[in-house]
């Protein structure tokens, strides 16, 4: 536990689906941050989102928001083509930025941003490759770091969507979807990708006319590894992201409706938690958040004193049953109206 | 998204293992709350914990903390025998309370708290049965609520600890451990427990001398259901909590290193997420929290502009490979020192 | 591989569902045995079954079949109440017997058979508790025998049928269904059962009127272990038999749509085959049996010379692709009519 | 159940590892066949194997064995280069043949065999692609045949050995190992393979010097499908064969320590048996075989009359416990010496 500075004031640029969701997240989930500004070219949409948050101002110009005294950091969730200008503006204000993926739509513009930040002389930007924060990917990365599986040789990735949105093109399977596996491959292996091959099986009849779906992509890396990706955005049955890393002494797989599963030393399987704080960490987090939220709304919503009393009465009967070896009936008072 | 009141000021009573962890949680994880007071009979310990949190005062007397202007709510994490007095004091100040389990150590004292809250005329207390907030238990409860499995007839519970702490007694297997299954059974089924039977197999040689471990407990409910519990606190291999609810048309099981698994209509298995926001919700939450935390510390820690640039270059090569059907090499500029 | 005597001539007593299936099994699956006699009080049924097997004679009297020169052994698949008389007759002929479960319908008659075989002075009877021959149960037993899990303390059994036949009674849930768990418990643990408790939850609405279904049975053993059984013969979703043995250092579970799964030393999971003969043993057995069966029918049914040729051509292209690092096309001659 | 001809006399050509195992299989496992001849260039080895089987003659010349009156069919398990001559000899005798894979070592010789069988005018040869007889592959093929998953688009194959034998070469990863996936792909999809690409990741340090291991192979088919194969013959952890077929509406996977697992219509999982004959088919087969084998050896090995008696006594106690709702003790007579 470390000392914290005061609450971070965040300007969210772009209030579409992702932007609005990030406003909600910063407001309801994130500890130590608040949304002080929202920016959208659509002034009405910006105002509507700002109205839901105490002390939040609506802007149409990112630069104006960045100049505001209560803005300490910027979250960019506008369309990709707008990112470069906003990033350069943030560099002028020397503000920290979380920029949704893609950084920019092409390598040339990404390179201009890279050069600008390099000129600035210190890192300011975090790119929104959120898989690095997924608990399963994080466990996979941590396992690879232990070295117990040996050197990684191959990665098998599956990336499936139930159905693609109407505007999706064959190219977007690469730039919008496989982009995640490009980053995951680089991050998991610590390699750069040196070559890409795209194989095109027959398209599914469920894919819209003209869409090459599925595709099969193979990355080669400067560490000599291969990473293959099945991308199938009209698979029909759901959203599924899986990765299996094949190493010299074993493999590890995530995304399979399980936790991390390994093949190693003659056995397949996973780890068992060693402690209730590990198993129920999320439960405790949700419990305290739910209590704080309800209390701020003036409500009481969780297990009641009646529940505490009933548990105590059951345990007392249980202790007698343990001591006597038999069956013991539980006695409860009548339940007060307050708890019905 | 609803309007929020201002930040909730919480007094945490008791700064032992659970109390200190709740202070950390309220400080680092919970949105919209802050710790304004900590209370412990050990003044030095209270001061040490308070010193880690801006604007937090240390107390030795719960009543003094409850009287403070910046305390809006109370979290009780002191030993069970101290709960009754603290709860009654909180009722005098009419403050909302989250009380760690057990509510009190026995049914008689729990009944006194029940009567006091009933006299108060409105609910103020949430008891810390945190399993109700575990995502797996929550999914199980939600599935039962749909009615698609039919009426619940039996619950099979497993509750295993790697090893019991030194002070553990045979009675505490019931009052400390099985108490969770007592609440989980009541909550999942919506039944009261009417009788308890405890069966005592031979004890494990790994259990400390004199400890009856494992035990096998059977609850009967007023809805005619049975709920059996294997409690085994020296199982040696880890911490494991499992529950299978057997209903008229199928069963549902949690805690198995999987998500929720059902047996239903000739098939076993689970559901597949339908959307990336469902699959990666936690990843987004962690990403934004990690960014806010690092930014408040003056650091930049996540995927860099180099990562964004490399992904863009890989995708450009991928698009050419898709169009040409062959293998395309990826060209990258030299990596600037800033990103090494 | 050991030297074998000549083919065993078997008389099958009873040609109902189980009997007729055993005739088929002995005829089509079992190596080194043949059915030389079938016996049924229904002479027409016996004749119809005998007619399907070369060199098989139909009888209505078990004793007549047992006296025949080509009968070396007896398989009893008649209704339970007829078993005692047939077993005693087999003892008179000193013939080896496989007797379908139950040995007899009650303990008194079973004791008479026991005394008769004891007088005979050597074992002649194998009782049809077929779970001991199930590969999963066999693996579980073998794992317990290694001692690596420590002493068994509890067994949790699940026994579920999609729906009960019309004649099923509440008592038959014990005598017909739980009888299997009685034997499995005794066999797995090497203990005798010393006491039985039956708990009766509310019956499922899907159970026929008056049937107590499900039931929950707890066995105690002379080794101090508990073995609990959920028996649910109208569960609706399928046939499912599961067992988890809880030992001092770990647990092992079968029947879960998996192979044997253990919890042990901080990990859950199973073993990986170490060799293709282990993984594909059944495949080889089926392959050779299918070839022998087809050949005896004058047919050729499996992979053809075309398949062998195509595989050779693919491998040749693969070797060139390996050497050259690129993509190599496969050349095939036109497929002859014989292989279409 | 169909009428059977008399027992099939089989000549096994080659008595190395596979040949000797097939002799054992035909002798101990297969119903309706017996080994009447074994052939090996090593006369001593042939004699040693023949000596273990009643009525089996040893030969050094395949043609002599094929001319014998008691030889009805031929199983070829000699080294691949010897197959062509033996197959052509079998065609001269017009004998049915099961030929271990590969049919012959290269496409040119396979084509000569193909032309010879075509001239013969009827099929005589089954090639030993035993995966087609594996229960999991068979279920996968059957599921594809139902059409419920739609058209297959891709197959992902994993083929892993713990360690390669000393004589293994980079080329043999294709010709010896991937040959199985070549056939499995053709058989599962009903397509011919039209092109092969081999990608070579960095070799594992655990692979012998100079061996390219692992390799990644991609097949293209005349149905527009892709089938990729990870072949890794020094993976260290075991033998593992997996296949996932990706279709238009779902995927199906085998080889994962489970039965067949599908992704379909928002759910992952597998089927539950509907009947005990399905769940315990193998147990019944093993039970009867074990009984026949023991009986032919003059032994009694399975569950005894004591086991039958004890089960009856337990069930009687259980029925009383069911009727009375309580705990009933089990009474057994003293166990006779015969059953100790």
C-alpha cells in the first residue's frame, strides 16, 4: 500500500460506444480518478454524457479540454483517424494519455507520433491493448516468465466473433481483429514480428457477400517463433479468444472456459488456489463496492442481520450434532417483518 | 449510469488481517469511498495503518470514530465477540454498517442485534457473506432464478483448506467454515435450514491431534431439499470451494477450475461469451485502473507508442499478404532509446 | 502373451435384454469363447437366438445345457429369483459361472449360495459387478493402490438415469441402482460396509407418482470411511455415474466426461499418455476386429490403396516443401473407378 | 447380429514391434480370427513368436505362407520397403490384406500397387490408418456427417511425441508422423489435398542435433479447406494427438483428455450418455473377456459370491433405512476362508 496523490481528473475524448463506457468505468469502477471533461464533435452527445457526472464539463475541442485546470490526463476514444492530432496536442500540454487502439490507422502516422514523443523525451502514451490486462493473459505471461516451460516456439491463436458488424471488410479482419494477436504475440514472446503470411480458406456461407472470412494468418518473429491466428468473425456461436503457447518443455493454453491449462511433465491441468484471499479476491472487491454504492444511494442491499442470525442458529445446531453424532433440529424465532 | 453522491467516508473497526486488507481495498480498489477513520484497541497499530492513507484518523474507541464528522459508514472487522457492542453503537449513530462474518458468535447475541435493528425500524447492516458476491456463485444463483433447471432438490458442497491454522478446533469446522455453506445454501435455495446432521469419518493423519477433520454435514431445508457439505481443512493440496445444485431437470456446478458447468438436456458444458465486452470486461477495468494508478505516481507503464507503431506496421504487411496471397516481410525503423 | 487352451464353450441362461446382448458379445467381441448353448423358459425365444450362432443349441432346461459335452462354462442372465437354483445346479456340474448381478435377490439366499460354494471347496462364481472392469474405475482403483493420495476418507458418488422404467419402485433405487455403489465402495476401499443411512429429499415432480426419487444414501465402513450416494433415476438429462474419492493428500474423480481427474499438491488435472500404443490401443483393437469381420463377410471396408497412394503423394510434396521452405502442389493420377 | 463364417486364419508378415503386437491382438483380443502363420526373414524370431500360439506355423517366405491351406488373409507389418512385393504376391493369391502404413514408401510404388489392384478388379487391401477406428475420431467424423456444424473450413491438428527415436530424421516428421494427419484430413473432410506448405520455427533445444523439430505444416484441399498441423516429436511431456474442425456454425475438438467437445450455439461442452449400455459398453466387453480368459486358464478372478452376498446384505439394510428414515447397521456372517 503506497501513498496516493489526490484524485486524477480525466478528459475523455470521444463519447461513442467505447468512450461512453470508459466514462462509466472511470466514474463507477476506477478508484482515485474522476471524469472532469468529455469531448465530442457532437456537442449534444458530449453534454448528455457530461450531465451524468458531477463536476464534468462538455467540450467540442480537445485542446480546450486539455487546457482546463481540472484536467490531469487524457483518454482518447475517438475514431482512429483523429488520434494523431489529439496525441500531438496532448504532447504540447505534456499530459499523460491512454489512447484506444489503434494508435493511428497506419504505420506512417504512427511513426510521426513516435518521433514526436521521442522529441518530447519521455513516455506519455499508453496504447489500449487491453489483453495485456486480462487475468488469463497475465497468468500466461507470468508462467512464460518463470522459464519452467522453456523457450517458446509457437503460438496458436483463435479469435472468433459471433457475427461481424455491417461495415466490416476483409482488410479489417487484419487491421481491427488480428491487430490484437499481433500485439499479444509481441508481448507474450518479447519478439518483433518479421513476416506475415495470410492463407484464405473458402469463406463461410454465413459471412456477408464478398467478405473473406475466415482467414488464417501466420506471423514469423525475430526469435524464430511462429504464431498462427485463426480469425473468424462470423463463426455464429459466440466470442472466443484462445491462445496456446508451445514451448520446449510444455504448452500453456488460455481462453477455454477454464483458467490457464498446461501440458507439462506427463500431466495436463491447472493450479488450485492456496488461500481464500486468492479464490475470493474478486468477491471481496465486489462486496465492498456493492456496499459503498448502495450506501451512497441510501440503501441496504446485502445479507441482512436475519441472515447472520440464521447462520448462527444453524451453526449452534451443527455443533450439537457434531458433539452428539446425531441429527439436531434448528430453532428460529419468527422472522420480523423488516426482513421479509 | 446514475448520479452519485460525494465520496463515502468509512471508519474501519479492527485493523488485523481482514481489517487491514479492507483498508487497502477501500483505498486502492473501491470507487467512491475513502477511509477516514481506523479504530483498534492497539493504538500503535491503528496509527500505523492510518498513516498510509491521506486524511485518515486513528482511534481506539469505535464510538469516537462514529461521532466524527467525516465518518458516513462503518466497516466492522474486529474479532466476533466485539461485534455486538459495536453494532449497537452504530445503531445509536444510525450509521450504515458492513459487518464481517460472523454477525456475532452465537444465536442469542445475534437475536439481540436483530431486535435492536428491528426497533431502529430500518435495515442498517450488511453481513459479510462474501460468497454472494463471487462471480461464480452469482452466475449459479442467476441460473437457478431462470427456472430452466426446475426446482432444486439437493446441493453438494466441497470446502477444502490446505491446512488449518494452529488455533483451529473441531467445533470451528462448523462455526467458522461450514457457516459459509449454511448461508450459501439459504441464499441459493431461498429456504431456511431446519435440521443438521454431522457425520464423522475417520480423521486424516494430516490433521493435528484431536481435530475431527474431515467432517460431513447434511442440512435439511424447509423446502424439502438436502445440502451436504464435505468440510476438510487439512486436505493438503489447496483451497477449493465447489457447489453443485441438483434440480429436477439438470445440475449446475461451480468451483471446478472452470466457469459454471451444467448437465442439462443430454449435454454437459458451459456458455460462451457473446461479446468482447463480456469476455474482456475485467481486462478493461484493470487497464484503466493500472493507467490511473501509474499516472498518479507520475509513471507510464503500459503498451507504448512503439507497440502501437509495430502493430500498425504488422497490420500493413498483413493487408498486403491478404491481397497478394503470399508472405510479406515487416519493415520497422530502428527502435528509439526511449522504448528499449 | 500366454498359451491358450482351446475355445471355451459357453451356455447363456436367459435370453432377455442382458442375455441376448451377452450372446452377441461372446459371438462378436470376445476372443477365445463361443456360445454353444442358450437356455430360456421361452423355447421360441431360445431357438431364435440360437439360430443366429453357428453350432449353438437351444434348451429350456439349464441342467440339460450344463450336461452337454460342448458346454464348458455358464453365463447366468435370467431374472434374479431364478439365480439360486441355477447356481446350485452349476455347482453340481462343477462348472465356472459368470452370474449377472444381483447374485440372488436377498441376503438369506445369497448366504445359501455362499455356503454351497464353500462346501464345493473352490471358487466357481464371478458376480457381474461390471464397474470393476470399467477403464475409469480401474484407473481410480490403481491410483488408490499406489498410495500416493494417502488413506481414503470419503467417497462421493453420483448415479443418475434419464428416466426410470415403468416398473421401478422406491426400494429398487436401493436394490437395483445403489447396489452398484455398494460394491464399488467395498471394492475401491477394500472395506466392508457397516451401516446405511437413507435421506429423502423432496421428490422431483418428474418422478412417477409415489416414487421417492432422488434419494441420498450414506454408507459407513469398517475402515472409518463414509461413502455418500446421490441416486436420481429421473434426472431427465442422461445417464451419469461419477465417483470422487477423498484421501488424506488429494482427491480423484471419474465419470465427468473426462478421464480420471485428480486434485493433488496444488494442481488439478490428469495424465497425458506417454506412447501411441496407449493412446490408440482401442483404435488398433477396433481396426483389426473390423478387418476380420469384414473379411469374414467377404468385404473390404477400410482405408483403400487409393488412400495409401494419396498419403504417399502428399508426403512427397511435404518433404519437398520442408526442404525448399515453400508451398508445393500435390500431383495425383485420376482416381480409378474401383476407388470412387 | 449376423451369421458368421468359421474362424479366419491370418498370416502375419513381419514380427517386429507392430507385427508381434498384432499377433498378440489377433490371439487375445480379436473375435473370430486366429494366427495360423507368422513370417519373418529372421527365422528364429518367427519361430519364437509362432511357438506362443497353438496351431501357428513359422515361415521365412511370405509366398509360402500365402500358399498354406490354413491362411485365409494376410496382415503386413514388415518394413515399408518390403510392402510392394508382399502386396503383389497377395494379389496373385487373391488374398485379403491389412497393410500397415505406409502402403509403400513413395508415390511411384504406391501407384504400381494401385494399378495392380485395379487390374485385379476388386479391392483386397485395407491400409492401416488406425485413427479412423479411434472412438474419438469416429465421433468427430459422425458429428460432421450430421451436418449440424455446417461445412468444414479449417482443421487444426496437434501431434506431439515425448521424444523421437534415435533414427528419426527431419523428413520423417512428414513421412512418418504427419502422414497420419494427411489421411485424417482427407477422411474427415472427404477432400483431396492439393498443396502443402511447411513452416520451420526455431528447433527446440531438446531435439537431437540437426533435427528440424517442431515443424508447422499447412494442407490446402480441393474443397477450399485449410488443415494445419503442429508436429513436435520431442515435446517432452507425452504423446498427444488433437484435432479441432472449424465449421460454418461451430467447432468440434478431440484429443483433449475429454471426449468430443464442441463450440456451438453459444455453448461449449459435450454429450452425456443416455443409457448404461453406452456408458459401460467397454466395461461389459472387458468383464466377459476377463472371465473367458481366466476360465480358460482354470482360474476365478472377479467379484466373488462373498461380494454378491455382502451387496445383498447392504441393500437389505438400505431398504430398511429408506423405510424407517434412519440409520441401519449391516449384519454379515463371518467371512469364510475361501473368500479371504
